[in-house]
């Protein structure tokens, strides 16, 4: 039995022992010593779901359930996230996009609908940058600007340089990382009551990545600039953005200027696809119907 198969079997056994249904997961060695955990459900037009900074396949539970009966739904834990190998190298979004391309080659996926959440959009844009717009059937970005940090007033960004610097400083330690994600989830990601059980679920996903990994991805994400690629996507294939209400005014003006052909949907907080799955899934279903 290969190491990857052994890992998958162990994960399945633990899931059964916990009284939960077995997940259709496996591992792919994206480069020597680096295994990516992925899930591949259903058949049909492929939908690829990419989680954001330090998060995992678990955040897309409602989308997998809703679409895997009619589509092929693929999601994965990026390197140094979740069940994938924690590695010293490649903890950036250029590598994550290349890892995504290798994984889809391995699975023989052609022209998927790419759906990225937050910094996961950087990986999907990087995939398009590597392979061209012809390699995707459509692109949906959930709540991220193609330019996360610019220093220019009026741009849709992740925050001021001072805000981003403060978050980067906070995630340098395990305690700081957990405290930072607790605050961010309660204030930005989730609108409902941030119960202890919900906090544990969210924070455990994020803090599975060590602080030095979290810091590396945070810096990589904020210094990324995919505006050229986002404009190419907007011009050549179906494109959509789903934006949280808290910065919708700035985001809509920015997108109208730079990606005028893209659909824009506004509701909820940063994790609206999980918190309001029925509404989000209707948006995604409508987007996919326009492609099919």
C-alpha cells in the first residue's frame, strides 16, 4: 500500500470511528514529499472549490452536498493546510496555483468552473495565468480583490497597510494566530452568533497550519496582484464576484471600473457561502447554468 493510500485509509477509519460518513478523499503527491489531500465527488461539468488562507475542504461542505449529485465537485487542502503535508517550501499563491494545475492534470479535469474563496482566488487566477483563460469554463471569486493591498485610496483592498501589518505581526505565534482568527471570524467572516462550537471548528482549521506557514501565506496573499489576469478573465470567459456587505460600496465601484463584464452579488459576511448556503448555492447554480 502506498503512503498516500495508507493516509487515506487511516483518515477514513478515523471518520468511521467518529460516527461520521466516510468522505471520498485521497492524496496526490504534487512533488516529492508533498502530498495534497483532495476530494472528488460526482460526475458532470467539474466545479473546483479552493479554500482561502489556512482553511480546508471542510468550509465547502454545503456546496459539495448541493452540487455533487449533478456535477463533478473537486476540492482540496492546499499544501501546509489541513490534511496536506506541512512543508518548508512553496507556501505562497504562485505555488498553490501550480499545485492546483498539477492536481487537475492528475485527475484529468478539463475546463472546470473555478470557484475560489478569499485568498483561494489567488490560486485560481494563478491557474488561469499559467494555463490561459481557455483552460477554464468560468471563474467565480468569493470576496477578494485582485489587488489585496495597494496603498491607493479608493481601491478595494484587504485593509490599510497598517491593518495588514498588524495582522501579520499577530500571526507570528500560535496564540497570536488563534486570537487573530477568532477576532477575524467573529467580526468579518460570520454574522450569526460566534458560538464556542463554531469558533472551535473555524479556529482548528486555520491553526492546523503553523504560525510560520500562516505568516508566509498572509504576506504572499497581500503582496499579490492579479488585476491583469482578472481583466482577462472578465473579457474572455464567464466571471462572477460574490462580495460581503461590509465593503460592498468600495468593491462594486472597483469591479465596475476594472471588470465590468463580471456578475457581482452582494450579501452576508466573508464566509457567506457557508453561513447562507441556500442563497449562495442559487447564485452559483445560476452562474453555472449560464455556462452549460
